[in-house]
C-alpha cells in the first residue's frame, strides 16, 4: 500500500501541532479544511491535545480512506456528529456569532463546582464515546501506514504527560486527551487514570521534532494575552484554568526556540538532534483575533451552527496565512517562537 501522506515527495512535509479548546476546536477544523483543500503540504506527523486530538484523529483516519478529500469529509462528519448530539437550541441565548449558555444550563454547570462527576454522573456516560466509535476507525489508525500521531493525556496521579502513539490509539485514549476532571471521571487505561492532556501539553511539540519533520505548524486556540485583569470569582477561576493549560506549551515553545537558535549559533552539529534543531522552521496560525472576544463558556457550546461559524472563521484565517506565509514552508520560518512566546527578560 502506498501511503498518501508521503506522496508526492515534492510537497513539503509539515508537522502539525493542534491545541485543544473544546468547541473552539471547530476553528481548527476550518484551518485544516483550507490547508487540505490547497494541497500544498503533506502531514507526516500530528500532535494533538483534547479537541486538537479529535481533529488529528479525524484527519488521519479520513486520509487513509480517501486522501485529502477523505480527510476533509471525515473532519466534517466528526464535527457535525458532535454538533447534533444534544438539543442545544433549548440551552442557548444570544446569536450564532456570539452565543451564551442560558441561565438554566449555567446553573447546571455551577453544580460541577459543588459535586464531582463521580456523584453527578456515576455511570461515567460521555456522548463523545459514541461519536468517536462511529466516526474513527482506530484499528486503521494503529497500522504503521498511518502518519505519526501523538495524542496527549495527563496522568491523574502524577501529572506527567502521556503520549499515545499510533499503536496505542483507542477510543479511551482519545477520551483521556479530552477528559476535563470537573465534567468527567478519569479515563482508565491499563489500570491508570488519565485527565485532559492540556494540563501537561497543549500540545506536545518535541515529538514532532523527533519525527524528523523540519517544518512545524502550530494551530493555536488559546489566547496568550488576555488584556484586563479578572475581578469576579468566576472570571478568576476561568483565567487560572486557561493559564494552567497554556503553561506547558509556553515552556516547550520557548525551550524549542532557544535550543534551535543555539544549534544554529554553534559551528558544529554532530548529533541528529542538533541537526534537526538547526533545520527547524516554525509557523503559527493563531485564532486570537477571531476567538479572543468569545467568552470561555462558548467552549462548551457544541451547537452545529456555532461550530460551522467557527469553521468558516478558521478557513478564512488559514487562507490568509497561505497567501502571506505559505511559500515560506520548506524554506524559512514564518514566526519567531521565542519572540512570540518567551517571557520578558529571557527564559523562565
């Protein structure tokens, strides 16, 4: 079997790093749809966390079925299935462009601060399980022909990052990557408990470097600059959670950028890692301008019209990025990760 991701070789190979963000992951759906439609790159390695993991799995599984068009169809089918699982029309206020949770649903969400999912959902029901089982062929993804996938989860006992590679992929591995512990019980895999991968890597970058891909494209959903200081208890809790989900990524992006710069300054690069660091080219598609004004609660709104709105925003952003920076892939960086993410005054 000839694996479509590796052909034709003339297309630059890109390693995708896909952040999580709940329903905002539909924005990444749009980004990927535009990149696949353009057909300018091949994706040999993909790292994803939470919603980013869902996008990674759908893209890879769809491409195995039918190339770029198959990947686009699989992404669309996955997000449409997510967007029709619950009757969100009864629970929303506002508009498709800027929806919010109705007071009744907001009150229900408040219970998650008072009771654990082991109390509220003792059977561990999760509608995403059925969507994944119906939409993703995990047996196919476990075959060696697939692109290298790195799906992040966090061990609930140690806080350590666990990366599920192709041969370890399953419905449970995907659910673990998206397991918010205030909403869902820890996902048990081989007797070990796992929470959302965002607590340890959102997403993991170094596996892409080790895969040998020289061009690394990050699709970032999490805002890096929130502006005003939160003053209400709810906003403070939300900001603290967002910081915790960004912390691992910021550290890794800064370290990777500084290591790459140091390797380029060195006159010699004897090892494989040093050579890869010298060759590394980084790229970024950032959702901040499109999603920055949305409230955090919209990450819970898996309502199809809203998801399709996010998809359209992501498509437009990716098309602009392709026009401005697409030609640099395979030749030069289009973003300086150190300048973008490093703390003032140097590394932390």
